[in-house]
């Protein structure tokens, strides 16, 4: 399957799951992330506000932004601009239909970047939504540990890759 076919295939699998099943999986996957040594030791963590077909992070973000520096992506044109989720940060729906913190761009560094995806394989290859947002963002932060998180049906044997695709160091799934 090429990238486009794989996106369609995963979309079909997602439809076989209820919202409740996806929320239940999300809790279990994030419980694993919480216990991961890289997450435990990280002070500055880039996470994400989830779209309906991604591991749901809302409760996790609300919990952890009080204990670590949590940075979220905002989408500006073709770029991901990182913004901190501070204690009193307001949120608004951005161009990409995700909740974005309404703060100045975050200019500090990261200890860990947690990456959503349409699918991942065991080698850490990642398939996104087809716009290359994370490839462009991550290639500017290659020294930072990258963990992909996904539902069980998003974990496949092989992802077709191109030279600009940035691989994850690790995948956490159900
Ligand atoms: P996704 O990663 O969202 O699944 P693709 O891997 O298909 O999407 O990439 C989408 C597009 O993003 C590619 O056609 C490529 O031209 C562009 N792209 C990816 N990485 C870079 C980069 N580092 N610089 C410029 N363009 C990039
Ligand atoms: Mg890519």
C-alpha cells in the first residue's frame, strides 16, 4: 500500500471503533507513557491536542500541565509553531481544528516530543495526514527524543517512507 491507500485503510479500521473504545485505549496508552522513563525524567514535553482519530490527550494535558512544562503545536500556514500550555492559558480552535493555546510562541528547548500519527510501524516510521507538518517540525529538533503514540489498529508492519520522513525513537501503543 502506498501512503494514500494506507491512510484510507486506517480510516476504515477507525470506523469500527466507538468513541468510548478509543477513549479507553487512550487512557491505557497514556498510562504507559506516564510510566516511561523518558517521560518521567522530562521537564519540557511537547504533546498535542487530539483530533477525533488520534490518541485522546485532553485529560492527560489538564493533569500534566500543572506538573511539567507542556508545549502544544499550533498550525500557522505550513508550519507547526510550538506554544506553551501555561497555568492560565486560554484555548481556541485553530485552522487545523485543534484546540490551540493562545500564547506567544515557545522558544525554549524540549526534553521529549510526543507525536500523533495516522499509523506507525515497529521500526518507528510514521505516517501523517499527508501535509508533512511533523516532518518539517521534527527535522529542526533532531536531538530531541521522539515517541509516537497510537491506537492498536494504527500500528502496522510497514510504512512506506520517503527521505524527508522523520522516524520515531519509539512507539507506544496499547
Ligand atoms: P505526512 O508526513 O503528513 O504523512 P508526507 O510524508 O507525505 O506527509 O509529506 C508531505 C509533504 O511534506 C511532502 O510532499 C514533502 O514535500 C513535504 N515535506 C516533508 N518534509 C519536508 C521538509 N523537511 N522540508 C520541506 N518539505 C517537506
Ligand atoms: Mg511524512
